[in-house]
């Protein structure tokens, strides 16, 4: 069937969610789906992951499995995509090569494919591990020098710099979310500072998708925890107002965590400071 001009218009309005089968993807699939369909901002929600989705594809959803490291597949994945919520890739600290493939090469493919497809905005899951070597308790914000705590943190800084490059050179807007600990509940003492509830994650991502004229913006993603270390810089511009707080769990979790004299307890990146080195020992 030959596509009409109306089909083409509709086709250029899709919203892409990468990492759709992961924990965060499963949390965001339903709220992002509400933005899609007849009369909504986006025509369809295109779901992508390297593994199978957790639930059957709905009426305004499309299932497009894809490897981030496969350039051609990424170029076709981005066709007709107006905006992206990019959660895909390696989400933990580990050996360099898999992180390089998914988070460095994959982000290069994402931005190149977005440029070719005319995509207008990317909401990127960056991470607090971009600054995980600051001491716990030290207040920091997105304007402070990065201090990554591993290859994963470095890969997130690469992504943030790609976002800046593609804004400055090609006008693709990005919101880089340095996410804290996204979980149903805080599990340890560190999370009293770093927790981001599922509901606040949803608020943050929806704000990052819809705020006007963001250019290239990096913000920390955390709930309204009184013990948090990360500044609110950028939240007002996005219209993000967190509603949840980890404080209700203080009694239960404040004694839980690594030994007090370890790097894991002293630095903001927590348990990631206990991982590595992964390469050959001298
Ligand atoms: C992250 O960026 C990770 O994806 C997640 O697994 C957690 O470790 C989180 O940060 C955190 O810092 O708690």
C-alpha cells in the first residue's frame, strides 16, 4: 500500500522508548502510552529492547527489538520518531567492552540516527555515577565538575556530551537525567539520600518530554528526600516537583549498608565503588 501524506505526518510523530523491557521501562510504559494515540501528542509508542517485552503490545504500541550497537537497525528504529526516552544500555558498573558497545557506540548510533530522522528531543537516562566520586554528604549540582566512579559513569558523561554536541550543532534538544536509586522503596542508608520513587521518575520523565525550549539540560533525578546531596538546578525549568520522600523508611534502613570505612560508604556512588578493576592485574 502506498503511504498517503497523512500517513507520513502521523508516522513522523512517534515516541520511542528504549530499554522498554527493563525495570524503568516497565514503570514508564503505561504513562508514556497515555501520550500516544488519536488526538494525543504522539501517534504511537515504539518500544525497543534487546529482550522480549514483559506484556503484549497494545493498540498504540509498536514492538521494535533492536541492538544499540547495530547502526543500521538503529537508523530504521528512529525513522518516524519525534522524541525518545532512552533507557537502553548497560545499567551497572562492569567490564569496559559491553559498556563501550551499548553505552558509547549505542549512544553514537542513537544521536546519528536521530539527526537523520529529524527527531526533535531525547530524554536520556544518565546517572548519578557520573559524579559518584564526590564524598557522601557533599552537596553538588550539574554544574560541578564530573567525578565518575567507573566505566559506567564515564559512559554516561559521554552520552551527556553527545547530547550537548547534537544540540549545539544540529538543534536536537536533550534532557539528561542523572538518576539516583530508582526503586519501589529505599533499601539502605545511602538511598535515604539517593532514592527516586517510581512516581517521581514518571513525573520527571513526563516533565522532561514536555517542557518548552530546554536546549541541552542536565538535572539530577531524585525524590524530595531531606537527606539528598543533589541540587534542584533545572527542576523549575522542567516543571519537576517531586512528591515522595525516603524519610519514612529511615528507621528501617539507616543501619543498612557497607562498612563505614569503605569507599562504598564514603563516596556517593555507593556499591559501585566496590566493583572493579575488571581488566588484567599487574
Ligand atoms: C544507576 O545508575 C544504576 O543504573 C542503578 O543500578 C543503581 O545503581 C543507581 O544508579 C544507584 O546509584 O543507586
